[in-house]
C-alpha cells in the first residue's frame, strides 16, 4: 500500500525530463524496481523483513543524469533513436551501477562508502527532496508539456486551477487524516481521495479541464527485452562518445546509492537489533539493479519508508517481502488500465508530500537555528551548512556528479583546515609542576626558583604537514622566553607524517645549536610512533638520552640538569656505618632536636643497605618502619611496578605513614640504585613515645609538616594543570 504509489512516483520522477511520452515507461520502471529488487534479494538469501524498491536519492540522480548527460549533452543523438532505445539508455545507468555495487561488495568496500561526509549526504538528500517537489510543477499546474520554472511567469495563463485544486486536496488528505484512517498509509488515503475528486469532477463537469492522467501503462508479465539494446549501446559506433559519461554517471549512482542503501539498511535493522552484513547487502542490491535493468527497472536500494511502515505494522520475517512482491506483481500484470486513470496532478501531490518528508532533519534544524541567529558561536555548524547549500546550488545549476565531487572536496578542505589548527593541548612551566622525584629542601627551593626554565607541551591529534609548521613556530617562540628545556608529550599523538618528523628534527637541531634541549616523552619503545620516528631519523637527531617513556622521566632529567647548573644538589647525610649527631640534625625529620635528643634518636635508628632492584617493602606488607634515604634513590610503584608514584632522593623519608596509621603498605618501594637508609621502626618510635615523649612529639610534628608540604605541592600542581 505504500510501495505502489511511491514506486510509481519515483519512476515518473526519474523519466520526467524525457516528457509525457515516457510516463508509462516511468511507471513500469518504478514498479519493476520494487519487484525485481525484492525477488533478486530473496533469491540471494535475504531473509529479513527489509523491503527493497526505488529510492528518492537514486531517482533524483537518474533524473539529473537524464537531463544533463542525455538531453543537454547528447540531445542530437536522442533525436535519431527509437523510444525503446532511449528507455534502455536510461536503464543503462542502473545496469552499470549494479555491476559496480557487486564489485563494492566483493571487494568488501561496504565500510569505505561510509566515508562520504555527512554534510554531502545531507545536501544530497535535501536537494533530492527540493528537486522532487519542484519537479511536480508541471503535474500540479496541469501542463501537458514541460515548462521550466524560470519561464513560469510567461505561462501563468495556462495554469489549470482544477489541477491545482486536486493536487492541493491530495496533499491535505495525506497530511490530515481522520482518526479512523490513522492505520492506513497516508499516501494511499491521499491518492484515493485525490483520484475520486478528479473523476467526480469529470463526471459532473465533463468539459472542465483538470490536467491529464498518467496514460497508457504497459501491462503483462515483464520480459528481459532490454538486454539486446544494452549490447547495441555498448558496441554501436554512434554511442561510443556517450559511454564515458554514462560510466561516470553510473559510478556516482553506485557510490551514493550504496551509501544510502547501507544507511537505510542500518536504520531498519537497528530497530530490531538485527546484525547487518553491509558487503553482502551491497552484492544483493547490485544484483537486483543489474537484473532489474534487463527487465526495465530503474535502480533502487532499501526502501526505507516502506520498510519502516511494514515494520510498524508488525512485519518481522521475510514474509513481508513476499507479500510486497505479490501485490506489486498483481498491480503490474492486472491493473495497468487502472494505473492509466490516475491523474498526474494526484501523483504530483503525492510526490510533494514525499518530498516534504525527505528533507534532511539535521539540515532543517541547523537552518532553523541559523535563521533565529542561534548559530553564531557554532562555526563548525556554519561550515557544514555551507557544504549543504553549496551542494544544492551546484546540483541544481550544473549536475549531480560535479556537486558530489565539490561537496567531498570542500569537506576535505574544511577537515584539513580544522586539523591544521594547533596540536598543542596545553603547555605549562615547571616551577610548580615537578617530576615525581622527592628531593631535599635545598633542591626543592632551587627548582622553585629555576623550574620555569622547563616548559611542557602536551600534544594531541596528528602532527602532519598542516600542523607541524605551526608547532615549530610555537616551540621557537618559547625559546625566546627564558626556556632551556622543552618537553614534548606525544602520549596523545595518534599519527606523525614525514613532514612532521622532519620538522621535529629541524627544531631539535636549532634548539641544540642555541643551547636549548628538546625532550620527547610518551613514546612506547618499539611502538608505531617510535619506529616511525626512528626510521625518519628524528630519534637519532634528538638522541636516545632525551627520549623518555613518560613526561615524569623527562622532567626528572631536566631537573637534574638544572640542579647541576645551580650547584644545588647535595647529600645531607654521608653513608657510613655510624650516624653522627651533626648529620642527623640536617634532616628535616629531626629538626629542632638538641644534641641530647639527637643522641637518643641515633640510638634507636638502624642502618640498612639494599642493592639495586631490591625491595624495601611490597604493597600489602605490614607497615613496620619508616626509612630515611642516606645515599642512592628509591621509587614507589603501583600496579605491579607499571606506574611510578614518586622517587625519593637522599635526605627524604619513605614509608612515613607506617608511624601514623599502622596500616599495610599502600605501594611497593624498590631501590633504583645501591641504597643506604636509616630505619626507624614502629616499635622504636613507640618506645620513644614512652621514654622520651618530647622527641616523639617533635618527630610526629615534623612528619605532619612534611605531609602538609606534599599536599600543598599537589594542590599547586593540580591548579597549574587545570588552567
């Protein structure tokens, strides 16, 4: 009930440029599309409730190709051919497109066609809707011949008010239905009401003009009579100059038709969560178009409106397709004389309704927002809307092939321009943001003064020819602002091309020559980016010493160089078998203790040594002691040594929470080098609390001060990184 009027309308629309003499061929071509697309799909294993038939976008392309390729470009050739061969020329687009769609499926390009930008598809669909509506002007106004819209002011006297009224009644009947007819398809209601009004007026007022009917429609069983004409078109001398344009046009039909088919099939399948094999679907649709063309059908795809109407009515199996094929075949074989009586004004009204429902909703929403002035901050929406408008203008004024090519090209240019914006996610100085290495107070103070000489650039996206030069300019500008170390965090970079790699190499050479240092962080050893930069020579130019797995290690390397330059790095305690009071007094943990108290503390401490790689303790172990690093370094690790939390240098305290909460260890600590520590056990600290409470209070206060310093530093880091 939905498929028949839609198929008739799309068939008429596809053949409309050829004039009224071809309306009968258009009607049968639309119905044959619904028939042979479904039959072929079922023969090739389709067992879903998806309905196949003509599509608005495909019919629009055929309409445009007939007008621009056949009539305007090769009109003289058409005057020498019989009408049957002209019909075969129109059907040839579907034959060639079907072959290409089969190839798309065999080559597993079902996903590739989805890369056509959505604004191009939106412009295509909206243009098809607009052209479909404007193309009904002849039928709605009762013209028996084609009158261009630009010439309409000179033909106002020829407009048939009765035809306009019948078309208007048809449109209103489709859009405004009684509640009792809510389950009947709107197109069927409008078609019946409009046809009854037309023939009722003719019975009451026979002399009243109301526009022509469809006219003679070929009936009977369809036969593959066009096969011989296809062979003649491919081999005849006089059609040789036409073939390149036909192949190009067919390629456009195949590409856009495939994309439309996959999107429609996904929409239908998505409603009932069925799996969709896009490549197999393309083969079925291509085969249906190939077979249908031989019998006289225009190309088609998944009939979205018909499929959804069938689904809403309860269809869940392939029986829906069987019923649809049976009804269409019945109409084709037995009701040709009835179809001939349908008024053209009624068909025009029905297609106006169809066209109104075909406008892309996304485009309409954007356009409405633009008219209300709500898109000013949305530059991207304006760009996409400009693609839609440009597509429509080119498709209407020139041809569909040029419009598709231009739309894709403009979208690509917009994409490149958008991607050419800065790849710098954020940048920050390192006077507040530091590495995870804990250092003695003197070193921390030195880094607070000089840390701004280190700057980190977090990059994201693609470093390619469109973004690399801008990045290089930003890095060179940073060097003019008292920066010595530049760290590039590549952990969020998805791709680097040869231009990007060469520019990174050039920047590294320039910085090194000026006394600066370029550090690269976030490269996984032997990862894709690491291998590419190695092959491009960038890793060798930067040197392996300045390539790090994460930003933390890069910052630590830069901080070490700053401290060496400042001569601020010092060991507060010398490693030895004995710890003297002077050495203990320089430790923050024992600040403000007098000589007697330091002697008491020294008696409770034990000297412990660890070789490189040895565990001080493991996550989950009992918290039995804290450690003061005397010589070497130790790192705190989480998640089985995959995440470094912090590194402790000489003079710093490790595992201090053991004295505070007696809870199990929250992380694993490993000696990075040969390590010497002073250990204060929980038992010894509790003994101090009993025997020398003033000492235990002072030590606890110093621990609280240390934790407060760490918390303040963490707060400053969070604030800096969230600017």
